């Protein structure tokens, strides 16, 4: 089993949005290729978080691995494209990586006991 920890958020482009976050992208593609994976993250208790949880559920991820934060919104990143189509990211800290996250407050690595 592979564990992937990190953010899942919405990339907001000028005319559309899509799910993103490098850790999520890794987990999604591992699962797509049939590699056993668990994705550990956090979303807000908001419509965007519910949309993400629905997507994860429909794609076979375990929802118990995704915390729901009632105090902070689901993360997003504004993506602007320059005149050559190269993305420029205007990023705030996504929820799973925010300074309020317990793993950032303690400054200690998280340890998981695997079977």
C-alpha cells in the first residue's frame, strides 16, 4: 500500500476550474494505473469540499482519509495564463498545508503504523 499525504484543491483558471494539487495528482494517477494507494488530506466544510469528497468517493478513494475542517475553507489556486499559455500560479497556502494544520504546529513528522 502506498500512502500519499498532501493537498487537494481547485485550480481556478480564467474560464474553468479543475481539481489539482501535486499530491492528489500523484495519488489519482497511481490509482488509475492500478497501484494500491491511500490519499490523506483535508478539505473545508463547504460546497467545494463536498464536491471534492464526492469525486474522491466516485473514484474509489477512502473518505475516512480526508478530514473535514469546519474552520477553514477548501483550498484553491488562481491560475493565470500568460500570452504563450504558460500558467502562472497565484497561490495561498492550501488547507492541508496551512499553518493551522496540526502537523505544521508541532513541527514533528507524522508517523503511520502500517500492517
